C-alpha cells in the first residue's frame, strides 16, 4: 500500500512558487463557488509522525479564504468531551454546507494510537472502523465531500527528517510524542494500513501522499483538493474518479510504482537451472506440508500482455502434484457470470482445505481492464477496492494464504514478444487484435496498476511486482515468492538456495 508513496518525488523552489500562485487562485475561485451549494467539505489530515501534518494544515489555511474555512486539531479529550459519547466531539466540529473543514487529527487518531500502543481492548479497533465507515457513508449520502489524506514517510525518511531538524536547531518542530511513536513505527504503519483498508470507500476514499518533500506534499494535496472541488461543482455526485493524488509529474510522465521495478535483473542459464531445481523442490515439499496442515493457497497472476504469466504458471504446476492444484483462467464473464456480482465467479473456485488454486487473471479486472476500457462505471470500480479487500480479508481470516503477483515488462520488450508471437506458428494464437489495442493504452493501465497497488497491497496480502523482462529471472522470483508465502502461512522457514547474484 505505502510503497506507492516512496518514489522520491520532489518539486524545486522556483517551480513550487510558480505553481503555488496559480493553485491558490484556483482554490479561492472554487471555494467561492462552493459557498452557494449544499456541499460541505471535510479534509482529514493524517499520516506518519513527522510527515508535516501541521505544516500542511497551515499551508491550506493560508491558501483558503478563512471566512469559509474552519480548522480543528484533535488532541487530548476535554472534561466536556469525556462526559459525552465518543462521537460528540466530532459532530460538533463538522463544517456547515458551503464551507470547508480541515481536521488535524480526526476520528481515526485515537483508535489507531490505542491499537498501535496495545491500549485497545479486543475488538474495539474493528468496532470503531465499522462505526467510522457508517458515519462517513451517512455524511457522504447527505452531500459531504471527503478528502482523506494520509501523508507517508518511510522509516528512514522519518529519521532523516528528525536528524535534519536537530542539526538545524529546529528540534522544537517535533511533536512531544515523536520519540514514542517513532519507536513504534512498524506497529503504527501496520495499524494505519488496517484502518485505511477498512475505510477506503468509493464515497470517502483515502489519498496516500508522498511526504518526504514538503513542496511536493503541499502541492499534491492542494491540487487534489482543487480537483475534488471542481468535480463536485460540475455536478459529480461521487468522489473524484482518481483515488490517487493529482499528479505533479510532467504531462504524459506520471510516476507510478512500476517505475521502481528493476527490469535490468537477469539470470544466466546455469544459475537459472540450479535455482529452478531448488525452488521447485521446495514448492513440492511445501505444497504437501500445506495439504497435511489443511491450509489452502490462492495465487493471483496479473500483468502486461506477453509478460510471461503462462510460463511462470507452468513452473508452479510442474512442481505441485496435480491432485493438489488447479488453474482458473479468467476471461470475459459468461452470461451466467455477468448476471451475478462480479466476485461471484471467483468465490466459486475458492480452493478446498489444503489445495492450491491459481487465478490466471482475477477479480482485479474490475479495477484494471474494466476501469480503463469503461466496462465499469466510476462508482463501481471505485468501491471495488474496498470490496476486494473485504473479499480477501474473508479468505485470510479463514486461514487461506494469498500470493498476488504482477508481472512487469517495459514497452520495448512487450513489442519484441508481440512480434515474435506473430512470426512463430505455434505462438500465433497468443496474439490478438485486442492485445495490440491494449498496448496503445499503456499509460492508463500503468496508472490503474499504481492505484491497485496503493489500495489493495496490504500487510497480509501484499502485491509482489515481478521484474519480468528476463523470463528466467521472473520465473525464479515467482517460485520463490510463492514458496515464501506458503511457508509463512505454515509458520515455518524455507530452505534457502545456494548464494548466487543476478547478472
């Protein structure tokens, strides 16, 4: 989820100053237009300790007209608040129609902090998340526009920011809780992921913002707020149709999480053969161990056309006894399937205890091909992130291991493979007019993949982005990832291969 906000993006000072003037003017225009509507806007500012939440709130306050903006910082509860129901303090601070409310801290703060610091009673955190989802859905149905911003810093970036502040004599900028919360970084991040996953809905989406560079952070949030306001003012009834922040990248060059995949990785033939033998042997052992433990596994394959999904799948099935595995190839839904909820046809093939099921394409088609090609309405694919996380949560809670793989290649390698298929008699059936048409929409698909990873790569079911320009390297990465996922589900280590370095 958070890997989409660790790409190292920055904005120079001159570029920031030029963009700020234009953005500030546009925000004020949108705010004036908002004043005559029945829409209230709630901006929730949350994120990693040290990510600059206070600085962002100050920036938004400076950019917006204070006559139509309220700002509330939620800190310790007062006596007045403790004498009333928990939700009272939030209801009384909601912005009136036609205005914007910026919340520094919110109904998310206390549940996340208590859970991360092990102060919650069992079940309280999950109950709060259900209450939050219902609360936000109720307000959204009444016309409230939500902009929930999670500002992310990696652990290293967080420490570097604090070191820089101390070196410049600005340690006073740190929260009094920085040391305590920083020491529990991993616990806070895991808890925050759970909160985001359970409350990231089509009507109240989360926007994960890279916060290592303050100028990038502030412009990103400002432009995302502007876009959301403009869409609502133009008559949109739902949230922005992009659940990632409005990009600051040059036109046609939006950075995505796929840019971080090391496509130059390769394996020579001898290393490949040795590692193939090792990981297939290990996969065979683990598949029987999982069968004995009655623990099922679901492997999801997604990726570019011609990325090598079929070859990778064959290396898995070649190692697993045929009695233990099945492959579910996913194409356009049949009439029977189209008459049901889109998840219905995937529920049908959930494996029995101790078996392994491979989905060659999957439920992620709703937020990939159906989104890009317009087969699903905006509201349908927007809410699908939440529905998919809930579906996978059901499988995980039942004890099923989930391994999700995106096979990534660059456009040049895809073209080479397309042409090879066209010229090879026994591969011609693999290339279709649809493949060539999809290739022309590479950028929209890349953006959809980025959003998919951001909203559905969770601690319990993360996405693995496979470097697939070299087929040998990709097949070994796939086998190793599947082995480690099954072993993790069983609570046992894997046998490590001989040490070899990729070429």
